[in-house]
């Protein structure tokens, strides 16, 4: 059986491209990959990031669902500390009412932004961590506890699939405790991947939603018709990540080997390590990278991320990846 594969999109804003065009590129990419065998198309919530246009995640999910036919569309993820659980349930209940059996709700614990922006979001400014209670409250709005005084309308009784996301043992333990599918952010934070995966599989408790563990490996993918071209396309991501870690977030830079060479060695090495869970190359090299990661982690599904400066090259990259994975 072919391993299911999916796509994670942050609606990247390339240098020289407007935010409006970046959002239109997301819709075009979604239409393009809808018939290529991708299982789901997820968008991620980030705030105050010049190079990411998916901050209004639920809005974009609705737009993507409207222009696609077969893929499941969802969040990878919604950062729950930024939102009231009831409002998330209503938003995704609305989406599920409009697009039945196609909506995923991936939940994250991080704010997806900096401290000042978190204050501007005006959520959970105290020290108390209520994430577990918020997740349970949110799920309760979908299941519709009998006699509940507060109900999510739309939301109650809808078929929203809830996922847990994470880059540490915390998310793995919570996903296992609640019996939820689990996606690990190994595309940018792979350090705890092995331990988190072991915890999730060992501690998993079956639930009404899921009878056995379902683990999704997030990875970067840069595919082209030659290994050199694929490696060249990836230089945009290396630059963007190094800029972020050095406190200078911006739009997705144009690719350039010379630009990467100018990055301070410590930041360049940090970027290479953080982005190491990747498949980069033409078909043969790409297949070898996929096989290596699948053999090591035995995922139930892959989700691919690939911020590429040129939109046509990005579409082609996900097309080649689908050919290899199919």
C-alpha cells in the first residue's frame, strides 16, 4: 500500500511578491495538487511574520476548500492559546458544515509568534497553562455533551477531525492520552522526534476518533529535474531560517548559493541541523531520501513542506514528489 502523503503550506510571501499574490499562489497550488494524490492540505497559523500569509488560518482553509474537490483541508495548526475554544469550534464547525468530511483541525500549544504579538492577541496572558483543559473543552463542543448550557452552533455534531501537533514530548503524551492522531514538527525542530514518537506509540489510548496510533512525519521537500536545481531552490529556506534565528525575519529570499555562503557559520549550521529532515533532489535522490526517513520512523503518513521562491518551481516540486511517492 502506498504511504499517504500530504502538504503543509504557510502561504510563503517571496521577496518581491505581494501578500495578495502569495495568497493567490496558495489557491493555485491547492488546485494544482488536488488531483495529484495528496491526502490533505494544511495551513499554519503564524503572526507578525512578513514571509507568512496564513495568519487568518480558518479563513484560508475555507478558501482552499472552495477551490479543491478531494483533499482534506485543515490546520497545521491552530495555536489554541491564541483563541477561545468556543470560537475555534464555531469556525471549524462552520467549515465542516460547508465541506463535510473534509476538515481537519490540528492544534498547537505554541503562540506562533513573539511576546509582543502574543499580547496583542489578548489571550492567556497569565502564567497558568490551560492547554489540556482547552483541548478537552474544544472537543466537547464538537461531541455535544448532553444538557450543555453553551453549545457551538455550527460545531456540535460536525465531523471535524481533531489532531495534536507538537515538537516535544508534551504533545506526544497529550495525543496519546486523548487518542488523537499526532503530527510532529520535524521539518524545523527534529531534536525530540525519536523520543516523542516512542512516547506516542507506547502510551496511546484508543478513543472514539482513533483506534490505533496515527503518526505523521513532517518533512521538507525540494524536488526538481536535477539534484543541483533542487539544492539551489532549497537555499531560499536556509536563508529564511537563518534570518529568523538571527532576529531578522523577512520575506522568503531569492535562492542563491552565494547568499548562503555569506551567512554566519553558526547560524548556517543551526539552519542545516534544524532542517535536516528533508528530501532534496531529482527523482532518484528524492526517492532515496524518502525511503531513508520512512524506514527509520515508520510513519503512517508524510506531510511535505517546501517554501520555494519561484511559484512555478514550487508547483513542479510538489508534482515530482507526488510522482515519486505514488
